[in-house]
């Protein structure tokens, strides 16, 4: 038997032996609605990550970005997220169709804390909702509605450890291949890297909304 199986933790009892019980505050801070503080945080956030899983248990996490507050708070238990142009793989939305359980993580540049929201999602083309998200004369193809089940302000430790917003930790982009080079290698293309990079840049510039 390999070492990774010998030392595998596969029960809650075994896992709990490794860690202290969470503090009372860590448990109690989870609320069931979007209160004034959550609403304010969402209104400041220009970037979120969406976690979904299909009926077979395959998980996916996907980024979404826009102007601060691009996620709208419809009520204390409902959020709306526009589907702006992307790669059309539709991974998150296809997952939601088969399994509505969805997790959101909101980021505000410069903030070390994050906001976590868990709930149930569905996709809609309700014209009234679509119209809410007009930007530069363009409308999203659909809107993701989230029925909020849990919300909590996530502690800052992970972002502090990462130094995420500290310019000192920023990595020179030249230390990693361009998107064109990565795509050329992953897809086995013969197209020149410069041409692929130009296409990627043009697509990003012209299809933001």
C-alpha cells in the first residue's frame, strides 16, 4: 500500500483529531441572509469566484468580474449575477442545471477579508432582470439567480499569507509564458505565438461586455 493511502484521512473523526474545535465566533458568524454589511461588501466587489458541481460530483470554479457592484442584491435572500461574454464553455451554468448548489467568494481590491455566500442557483432570461445589467449598450445573454442559504465574512489569514495586494509580492509577468505560448503548446498549434497573443488581446479588448 502506498504512503498516501496509509496516511489518508477519510473520516470526520480522524480529521477532528488533527484540529481543535472551531471557536464559537467562527461558527456563529455564519448568517442566513444578506445583511447591511454583506450588501455593502457586494456593492464594492468587482470580482468573484463561483464554485459549482455537476450531478456526477465533478467540481468547477470560475471567475466573474465587472464594475464594482456588478452582482446585484435583489433582496436579503436573493442575488443576481449577469453572464457577460466569456469562452462559451458554460461550465458553471451546465453544472447549475443539474445541481443548483453554488458557492460564491467576493473580493474587493485592497481588502484582506472576503465574503462567502452559499446558496442555490438557477439561470433565467427574465427580460426585466436582463435589462438591469445593460452596460455600454449591451445586455447579458442570461442572469444567474442565487437563493442565499449562508453568508459569512471570511477571515483575512489566506490573503495576508499570500500578500495578495502587496505590490512587493507582484510577480513579473515576463517570468511566465504568454497566453499565446501556453495555448500554442496545449493545443499543438503551429500558428506563431505573436499571432495568437494578438488574437487573445483583441478578443479580451472587444468582448468585455
